[in-house]
């Protein structure tokens, strides 16, 4: 796994932590702009409000992206979202090299989301975002113009639409008592991308991704609260017996 990003002069700890987890941080550059971060407020029901400081996330360069993609091969997975600059350019570059482009349209902005669609293989949206983008395009949410579409609905599960075959895959959410929902969508999307890249079927990847998100929300925190695959597999298997 290769991460493309940028941190500030105080951000070397983030690179160190990613490296400890096995992430290749060769293409994470350090500069003068402070590291991007989020101020997260969680209420008694586990719901959150997030205030973002983009910082160095908006200082990524095209040369940086190009150098990272030069190592990629056709069929590799490229995952991106809206917290960085050059998202459209990165998606176009990745698509041109034959990568499978997954775009999680969060934090949602209608304009950038519309522009990037021609370069996306799998679009990930929550139900509100899907409704907003569909309204802007004059379509139904399930008919958004991408080869594959995943709409997440929190406690109501998620639905994958394969527009090439017409197949619809529904994943039920696993009932849990949430304490912190921060990062649940990112957890699901990350699991989905990793498992698809490993050759798992969309149904299997979605099933385990939903399980990972369910486990994550029972814990406080974000990245450090994400469970590993063996734990998720045991958890999901236990809910199916």
C-alpha cells in the first residue's frame, strides 16, 4: 500500500505511524504548511461534527502524484477523496494508466463530484450525498453515471450497483451500540478498496467492510479504532450463526 500525501514540519510522527503499519510513505512529502487535521466533536449518541483544517493536504503537487503513479500497474487500485487538492487531476492520471479508481466523495462538494465522474470506476456516497448529486444531474440516485456505485446508509446498510450487469448487492448493517461514529464511512471504504484489490468479490468485500465499520463505531477514536481483518472475520461470522 502506497500513500500519496503531504505533512507539515511537525508531521513526521504521522509518517512514522503509517510506516509502522506497513504503509509505503515514500511519496509523502514534508513542507512548511502545517499538517491537515480534524477537530472532532462527538455527542452522547455517538454522532459527530467535524471541523477540518486542510493545511498541507491542499499543498500536494502534480509531480508528486505523477511520481507515485509511475510505479503503478494497470489494474491496481487508486483510492481518493475530497480532503486534498488535485483530486480531479489525480483521478484522470490514474485512469489513464489503467488503474481502478475508487472515489469517496467526502467531504461532499457537488461541483468537484460532478467533474470527476468520467474518471471513476467505483463511486462511494452516503444517501444524502447521492440524493444531492442525483438532483444536480437530473437522475435517480441509483442511476448516477459511473460503472459501479456504492450508497451507504448508516444503520440501514449499504447498496452496491453494478451498472454493467444490472446487479444490485445489498449489505445489512450489523446492529451495535455506537459510541463514536467518526470514521465509520472511511473504515468501510478502506476495507472495501483493500479487499477488492486482493481479488475478493464485491459482495464479500462489502460484507466485511460493513462488519469493520460496525466494530469501529463501538470504540472511541478513528484510525486507531479500526479493527484488523482477522477480528472482523470472526465478528462477522459470529453474527451469521
